[in-house]
């Protein structure tokens, strides 16, 4: 008799639960042991080669965009020095913040300290025909002000970096949930045959505290790992070990991949394990990436005028280089592109540091908009600029503390009404008070632009239908063209 812990017994039990389905009790027990069983239907939309084509068929709404480029300003940019002009706060500089504003409010590191108003450290000016108000530290973004929509009434639910990143990416501060890029791949699939559908690029500046960015932020959580993001390095080899070992020919490697995939398919036939399908698809993707990634990273064909537009020579790991790579990824059909710039945590020396950090991203952000427009990609690309939260109107020495009750982002591209502003904070920049926008609302709007009803894109896990927007979220119709 086989011992109970024999792996073959485990396979037989799982096979029994997958194949029996004779009663609701057996099905319930099977789903407890392997939640993927109840998502078998969700694994159906694949091509013969194993490429995922998406679960949302047909789309719930007309699709306005094909991709997202998320310009993630990690660390929490101060809205008061960037996108949200507050003359009253300047007038009150050095005076105590009114207690009616701050009493009972969550404050990260300023708890039990004297709360004095801290004036905006840089002047604002109006830009474009629309008269959009932006800080003078963004002259290049000011030049494309008529293409962007500034949302000045964002709120979030986390006051420290890691949970706030998690909330912005997954719709909850609880680790282990799928990121929004993973949800999009699950719902729509990828347009690229030889690159991942979800790519992450990270750059580090020279002026702020560079908080760590965990790979959990682009993980697929409880949905199959084939949907998680893939980090590309913008300096050196984009993907480690993507090249064939010396002495291994293309034909020999193809034989190895075929053999491994055959074993994985047999494993899946027995245990109905979605991770087996993931291994098959990722082996195939890695095989194709050996040709596609070098071509992606080789910017030798880019004219000098484009390099000058972004302000980069390429291949230097800078945010500007990553913006150029983002455009190249967009051209190649990548669905979700996320660019983290880790330089916005300004607890001290705010005046000089925020100006320095803005200079690291300003030209490239504007260049990306111009470049996408020139190539006919702007109208079906959504650009999002912003961080995980904002900064307090009160001083923390010469800087500002974390703030979640009001902050700003901007949107541009497909389906967005350029040259407009939406929502506002109070006269101190503390509370969002008009047309408040939650992270769930932002996620609902992103999915809507892709043609997806955020309440219908779900995945059953542990007996519950989960979604990116949890149990909340409204599409921000006023920012849409």
C-alpha cells in the first residue's frame, strides 16, 4: 500500500476531486484544497500556442485605450510644490495650523508635535490655452498642459510607504492581492507575442530618500503567476539569463523547452494546476524574448533628435531612459508599463530636493507625451503620473510628512479630457473637499477605458469573488473626453 504522504497519492486525490464533481460537497471540498478548480473556465481563453487572450469577452463597454503607462513617483510627491497651488497656506506660513483642520486626523511622524503651516516652496504659473496651474519646477510638463487632466482631490487609506504602494497597486493594503497590471492581463490578455504583457522599470534619483520598492507591488497575488509583472533593468542586460548558455544551439534549446512543456502539460492533466500552465507559457515567452529583448534595448536606431527630446543617451538607468523604453514597449504591444522613480520622499530640505527631483522627470514626461502623439499612440494610451500619497501642509523641519487626505495626480492620453482640472482640496491643501477621488475610483476608471466593468472582472478565491476595486469604486466620468 502507498503511504499517505506519497506524492502519487496527492496526485490521485486531486485528480479524483477534479474529475468526480458528483456532488456539491465534493466540489466544495475540491475548491478548498485547490481554489484554481473553480476557475477552470477562466483558463479557457488560450491560443494553440498557450498565449492568453483574456477572460472579458465581449468587452462591457467600447474600448478607448490599449495600454497604460504608469509614471509612478514613488515616495509621495508634495502636491503643494507640484500641482496644487495654495496661496492661503503661503499667507499662514509659520502660524499654527488651525486645530479644526488637524484634530483627530492620522499624522505619521508629526504626532504630538507643534503643527505649523509651511508655505509652498515654489511659485506656480498658468500654462497653455487652458491656463492650467502648475509649479514652476515643471516647465516642460507646463508645455503640454493642454494635454493633461490634473486631479487634485485624491485620497488613499494608508499613511506609510509600503502599505500605500500596496493600496495604489492592488486596491487594498493587505499584501498578497493581484496588482492592477495583473488584473488587466487576466481580463484582456497581452497584445505582444514576444514580450511580457506587464513590464516594470525602476530608476533612482539623487535628491530624496529612496524607499525600497518590493516586487510584491507587481505580483499576481492569488491569480496564476503568469499574470505578474516582469521587471526589466534599463542598464546592462534587461533580463538576467535571457541569453542561451555557450555551446547550446537554438535547436537544442527548442528541444529542451518542448520536453519540459510536455512534462508540464501531463502534470496539469493530472492535477489541474494553473501554475503548470504558467510554466509552459513562461518557458515559451523566455524562448521568444531571447530575440525580442536585445532588439528592444538597442536604441542605436533612435535618431539623435529623439534622444535629445527625452534628455538621455539611453542605457543609463535614468528615468528619462526608462520613458524612452516605455515608448518602445508600447510600440511592441505591452499592455501595462510601470515606471517607478524612487526619489520623492522629501522629509527635509524640501525646497531644493523637490526641485531636483522634478528636474529628473519633467523633460522626459513631456517628451513621452510628444513622442506618443507623433507616432499615433497617444490616443489609445493612458498615462498616469503620481505617487502613493501626498505631503502635509505642516512643516517637518524643512520638509513635509506623509499625507493621505488629499493629493494630486495627472492623467493624459486616450479618453482623457486634456487641459482640465478636477476636484480640489481645502485652502490649506489638507482635506480633499470637492469631487473626491479614491484609489478605487481611479482603478474603476482605468478598467472602464479598457472597456471593462470593474464590478464584473472577478476571480474566485477562498470562496469569495474578488475584484481590483474590492466593494467600492466609481468611474470618474467628468475627466473623460
